[in-house]
């Protein structure tokens, strides 16, 4: 299999989504500082994260083929909800999301002949969660390493009352926007 792109991510969800649309890729995960800068708004944050990931990847391995990177964050108001630091942090995030609508921002960065960025913003409404549901969900292990402490493609889907926008964007790679960027770079799939 000849790769069409480098995926600058170790996310199994992003790999599954690329498999779904038939894009051939090689994985070269990069590790960057994902700290939010003081005063940084969610849109600027996800765009910066995706761009830095693709930039670091290109700096390490070159750009013989295009490099695709993405970043997903959960946003409540203007508060960026990253990955939880442990059980207390995860439960606190889920309590804040309980019974309200929040946004999931996913930015995609593609570096080939040129650098292109796209962003998907999706509204997700959670049902009101009970303490029992929160603790049971924590026990699944799913909230770990997930922005906002939930996975819509897993048991976290039980909390989602409605979604307006891109399901694949909430999972971690909005396929419509990704497809548009790939086509713009001449990548057929």
C-alpha cells in the first residue's frame, strides 16, 4: 500500500475515519505542548494546535507526501475543556456538560504544496446526568484521554440528546472538511 498522506496522529479514531473514506496513510505521531495560551479563544487554539502538529511532523520527516494533523476540543461558553487529569477532573467536566449544549471544535491542517486549514464546529446537547451515571461512566475508562471527558463514538453516546453538525468532527476528524482539503491538494480516494 502506497501512502497518500502522513497522519500526524496516533488516534485510532482518526485512523478509522480515514479508513472509512479509503485514504491510504502512514502514521507519524507527534507530541507537542498543548497548553492554552492566556486569553486564547477556542477557535484560535484548535487551529494553532492542528497547524503546530503538522508543522512539527513536516520538520521531522519532510513533506514528500502531504501531512494531515487535527485537533479536537470541547468548548463550554469560551472555556476550553481539554483531556481530564484524573477522575475528579473528568467528573467535574461531565457535571458542567450535564443538561446543556456545548460545542466541539475540530481543526484540520494539511501541509503539501501549500498549507490549508479547516474547522468544524458542532453543537452537542447532553441530557441531565445523574451522579450514578457519571461514576458508572468513569468506571468504563472511556473518559481518559478524551477532550471533555467523553467519547461520542462509545458509551458517551448515551448522554447525547442531540447533535447539530459533524458527528465525525466530534469523533476527531470531520470527514467533509478533510475530504475537501485532500481534493484541493489533488489527493483522490
